[in-house]
């Protein structure tokens, strides 16, 4: 998820309504292949159709962290129970 943490949302002005989206410069720092650039190599926009790949990978990474934390919690609960049993003997 660290890759997504540095991407901030910005307000994108449109004629009839404003939208919110990721800042293209921030996306470019994470994955240059996810932005459009002009002839001067300046970032012009986000390839939204490819952005979901970044988000899917971030969710997978987050899920792995959750599973590791669940295991740590289970281990700590077991250690606590053993400690209680030892103290109460």
C-alpha cells in the first residue's frame, strides 16, 4: 500500500462540474507507465484505465499484511494464555 500512500487526490475543474482524481505527477512518481506525457516529457494526465492494476496490487499487499497481523495476534493470545497458566500454578 506504500505505493498508493503518496498519491493525493486533487480537484479537477471541468466546465459543468468538478471531479476528484489522483494527481498525475504523484502517479508518475509511483509508476511512470500510468501517465500520459507530452513531447517535452511533461506529465499531462493519468491513464485511468490502467490505474486499477496499481490498486489491485495495493489491496493484495494490504491483505497480506492483515493476514500476518492476524497470525501475530493469534500467537500473542497463545503466549498470554500460557503466561496466565504459568502464573496461576
